[in-house]
C-alpha cells in the first residue's frame, strides 16, 4: 500500500483506472447498440416516412436523455433526418409547374399544385382537352422525381433517403384485396428501390454514415447487418444477396448486379501486361433495355470476396462485346476455364498446368450471351467439370487443391459483360469469423479517424514532391502528371509523407495514361501497399477511398468496386503516399488525409485474402498471367523450373535448399539451362529488405533493393536489350552481352529469398 504514494506507481494506477473506465464505457455503448439502437432507427425511419421530422427529433432526444447512447451514432441519425428535412419544403415548391412522366399516362403531365394529402394536382392533355386530376407520389416515374429533387438542392444524400422512404411499390391497377402475387411483386419492388437507394448512398461524400443508417434500417441490427459477414466495403452493411440452400454444393449465392451494394462483394485487379492495360477495369453498366445492370470487364479480374471459403462451383452468363481474339473466362479456387477466339474452350490448374482444351463451343460467343459453368466434385479422385450453355465439354481428374480466386475475367483487350454470376460452396466458422473481424476493424478505424488534412489546394504541389523523368504540375485547379513513355525511369511520381494508420480520399482522372498506380506506406524504393487504379472511364473523375488500419487495408473506387492489393502487408510502418503515372497524362484532385490514432497492432486482424501478384508481362495464346490470390494461372508456353520438392534444374546452389514447398536462396543460385533470349517470372518473398542481383547472358544485368513482402519479378532478355519489372513497376537494367548465352543467376544479400515459382518461355510468345 505504501507504494501508491510513489509517483510512478500513482501514474500506473491512473493509467489502469483510465483503461478500465474506457472498457466500461465501451461496454455500455455496445449494449446500447445491441439493445436500443435498432428500435431507435426504426422509430426515426417511421417518423421520416410519415413526414414527421419533429417526431424523428423527439425520438432521438428521448433516447439520449435515457443515457448510454453512442455519440457518433446519434450524430449520424440526426444528420440523416435533418438532411432530408432541409430540402423537403423546396421540393414541394419546385414540383409546381413541372412536367413529369408517370406510370399511368403515356404523355407527360404538368403539376399544378401539391394537395394537403400529399398528392399532386396535375393537368393532363386528352385529345384537344385539358383535364385536371390528382396523382400520387408513386405514380410519378423515378427519373422525373430525381430531377425535381436535384433542382431543389438535393444531391446523392437526399436522393438516397428520398428513394428509400418515399418510393413504395406502385399501386396495382386492378381493384380488390392483393393476393400472394401482388404481395410478392410489392416486395420485389421494395427491394429494387432499396438497392437503388443504396447505390446512390455509396456515391455520396457521406457514404459511411448514410450506408450505416440505411443498412441498419434494412437489417434491424445495431452494428453488422445480417449475419452474412462478407461485405467489408462499408462501415456496416448486409450482403447484396442472401445465400440459398444448394442440395449438392452447400449454399448458392447469385448476383444480378442491380445496385452498388452487389458490386462491393467483388474485388478487381488488372489482368495482363502493364504496357497493354490501357482502359482496363470493371464497373456496373446498364443493359440494352436499361432495366438492369451488368458487370463490365476489360483486362480485369473480378474476384469474389468469399473466395477464401470452400467454393466448389461457379456459373455465369456473359456476352463478348469486343476483341473476339482475346480471352474471357471463369475462375474457381484458382482453376480457370476460358474461351479464345470466341469459340474455343481451354482450362488450367491453379499452378498454371494445362488441363487441356480446344473444345469447340459451337456458335461463336460474340454479341450473344453464353453460360460458362465449372464445378468440382470431391470424389476419391476429384473431378473437375466444365460446361457451356448446359453442354458438358470437359471432365478431368485433378490432383491440385483449390488455391486461388473465384470470379470472372477478360483479357487481351476483350470487353465482356456479365449478366449474372452464381457461386456455390460453404463457409466454416473460422473463415466467416476472419471476414467479420476484418469488416469490424475497418468500421472502427473509420470512426476513429481524425479530421481531414488537405494535402494540396490544386494551385501548387503543396506538400508533394515530384520524382522520375516524368513531371507533375498544378494545373487547372488539380495536380496533373505526365509521362512520356513506359520504359524504366520514365514514370512521373508524386510523393508526400503519409502515416502508419490513415484514411486517404481523393479524385482521379485517368486520361490517356497507360497506368496510374497508388502507393502507400512506401518510400523511394517502392510502396508497401500498391493499387493499380482502373482506367475504364478515362474521361470521368472518379473517387477513391483507402483505409489503412494496421493489417486491415481496404480501397474502393466510386464506393462500389474494391481493389485487390498487389502486396498485402507483412509488416506495418509509416511511409509515403505516392501517385505514379506511366505512359501518358493523368490527374488527381481533392487529396485529403486523416490519421487514425490509437490502434492496437496486436489486436488487428490480418488481411484475409492471399497475396496478389502484379500484372504479368503479357498474355500468350493461352490464358494470361493475370493476378489472383495464390500463384495464379500462367499463359501457355511457360515452363516451370522449380517443382516445389527438389533442386533439379539448378547448378550453383550456394546456401540453397527446399523447405515447405519453397526454394530458400541464402546466397546465390543459378539454373542449369542457358538462353540467348528468354522471358522469366520469379515469385518470391522476403522477411526483410534485401539487395538482389540478377544475371542473364553471362552478365549481371540488374541490382536493386527489394522491401520485405511478397513480390513478382519479371525479366525479358533479347539479343539487344533486357527489360525488368518488380510488381509491375519498371526497373533499370543493363543490356548484357549482345549475343551471349547464359543461365539465370540470382544473388541475395540480406535474405534469404523464399522462391515459390521460377518459370520461363521464349520472349514474345
């Protein structure tokens, strides 16, 4: 007891008391979220739906007076109610005098006034006469209502709220009590309007608080929405679709891509060589009838966030629109089935091993929908089946486990539109828990973010510095980067100091650039986090939101599609933020940074998805080397040198051995084969920063520092030149002996180098 009089003991006691008080306060808030927040959200929603904004405020005030509420949740609820009330009066005033399209009449009607019961008095032209009648809010077509909302000062926030609360199902034309079909139709219409509302909310500058409110209304829960845990893209949110029982394959999920919430279940990455990725990306696009959306892909993989589960079947309907000589296909745990030249089916295992192909699918796929299907039956000898339009074209025994993404892709310049995707499989408690922990950690990090700091006002480079042969300038109110080519050191790099844990928000314009890369937690030697930004909408400004919370990292474009990381962090530290333009011009604007203090590194859940290699050096006749968790499929023509078990194919083996399926290089390694010209890909990991040297054609051609983490090194040697890229970023390499013929040599200082794959093929294949 005497010790408490000692100053340092008192300090420790005070700190422990503060920690315990903090835990108690958090427990009270958690209890409030669980027990009272759902009912409060419903009360506020009911009041707003009945235009009773005073009632909404009263419900919030009553709950606050009871004590124990969460200040941020209360603030978000007040904001949602006030945001809708702010423009409501202006809406009624702006409606008068407008011509609107309706469901009831073929020609537009003119609004005269708003009646006391909330209906609209309108003039309708019938033959040569003008008839005055009354219509309900739900009789007016959505596009006309949105036009009035915008002219009344509403933006995405108010449109989302308006659509949610004031777009009930359109009335049935026939009289009488609604039957089961009427009710089913009404429910479908409610769901459709809610998805539209969520789509607008996702585009809002205040998407986090708006989606939290709307998803809470939908789910009736305090924090995480429905039990399905796989939508980490928002602070709180349900899955876009619910799984249904599948007697043979466990659970089946289906996406029709009718709203942005469905897109948040997908992560995209470039698929193909860096110098051929102009216009790559994925987005939702209306179909020809304008009635629903499709997932549009070009040189992109769209991988499902649930790929780390035990997924055994994928089925998708796709239409090939452009580049019939390219490729498009589906992936199932790393197994790949794809169509070339619009009519020939091929397949690969996760290791890149060919499973055969050249099956004729019949009528070419261009400009007509086809259904691609692949499933695995786990018998004593597992069987992989592939079908097109219900016709089974391939059955093959497989000896590799599932080990990669599940999703869809197109490459080689191919543009494909996916009408729907079905995925079947199961999730264990451990997998679901990992994904739920990841989403919760991101939500907590967003809530803890400090006020935003503007990094540039568009009039100058501000806190940024520019590097490389390219140049960044402040122009027309934003920052513009220009790179003259795609060779080594020709990139334009814009760099500034970042933070260990942060939220970064900005807009970008891809322009005519060959690629635009975002790096974070990096330095001049390369970023620890890398994201290739889509360029499929080159003329539009697009918004990016990146959260880095210890090992939890999530990056979204336009609040819908998420981006795969090119290198998930093995370690976390503060570092720089950089924008890298290669081959053309691109711009960024409205760059803000929020630091996230007080995160516990030990308690932070790990990034749940496997590492993603960068874009490969170029697709060959078979499937491209496109990125994907795990080793990923390689193009036809690649030959693997490392079999995962022995040192066969290697001559010099200084401090080199095989352990756990990895080739551990402690000092130096050389291949037995020699080449005068060759293309090589090496996938490896480092536990700490090391210096790596590469030799080809009997000369050392490359020497570079490589940071800790997983990487892909690509090399192409010809008679006159050597090119090199690390994680899709060009490196400076010397040409080597013009007509030399020599092995691949690897030397590491500060390693060891843990190699999982070394493959080669003739250059340009």
